[in-house]
C-alpha cells in the first residue's frame, strides 16, 4: 500500500516535468473531430508521432469523412498514409472502419466503448483515446508505457494493459486521468524506457522500487 500512496507525489512531479504534449493526437483535443481523432489514432499504431502527423495531414487534405475514405482507391489510400508504416494493413483497417461507421452508425463515431470496440480494428487503447480526446470522457488510454511504468512503480501488478487499466481505475485519482496518457508516454519514451531506463536522472527515482528492471543507466 505504501507504494500506491505515493501516487500524488509522483504525479505532481511528472506533470510539471511533462506537461500535456503537442503530439498529433493531443493537439486535436482543442477542437475535437471524433472521426479525425479515430483515424489518426489508427495511423499512430506502431509508428512515431512525426510519421502520424505526415500521414494524417496528407490523408485529411484529400479525405476526412468515412464516405470520402471509402471512395478512395486502395492504392491511393496506401500512398497517402505510407509514412505511417504498415500502410497496407492500416489502409484495410481505415476502409473497414469507415464502412462500418456508414452502415451501422450513420457515418458518426459512436460515443461508447462497447460500440467502438465492436468495430474490428479498434482496440481498448484506441477506444479510450477517442472517448477521452473527442468526447471528454473520464477514461484511461493505456499503451505499453502506461502499462509498464505503473508496474515498475509497484502501483499495480498486472500482465496486460487491459488489467492495468482496470487496476488504475481503482487507485489513480480522476483529476489525473486527462493527462495520464500524455505524461506517461513522454516519460516512457525519454527516461523510463523499456530496456535500460535512465534511473540516474529520473525525477521520481526516490519513489521507484524499479520492479522488473534488470539494467539501468
């Protein structure tokens, strides 16, 4: 319980060190367009943010509705999103998602997790990003960083991002939910990295038991 009790201290330090980032998805929160946020999130999977921004910018300049994406020839769609990586698979996903939105939801992005995840290609993290960023709902988008770091800190002891989300729902004060993903993604990419984290320069090293860390710098 002592480790979980340091959540306030840890979050206070990290929110000052890593304010809401200016990533593609976070920038879209100011004037949210649910469909663009959904598509950008799908494009962001397994790639760097700079590639997401290029791909989404090129795509939205040509097509930014389900109907327009569905009308694009597959080759053209693949070319537009090439920079995002895994472009053939992502193009198929964008086509499928657009088709389902038109057939089942009148072209609109649904506002519930269950409906979002009923669409093939949309997982828990993507669903929660859409709910949080587009609709302002209190949910926790959990990616690999948001899963790994709470386990290292001893806040949770979980095997999957889904279980981490479930446990964090119980212990993380809701006042941090809106910024949690942004903070922990930045922290995980720069300091608390998967292999050989930079523990010597970590701003919260006094609170971290380094669970599972074999080698650090």
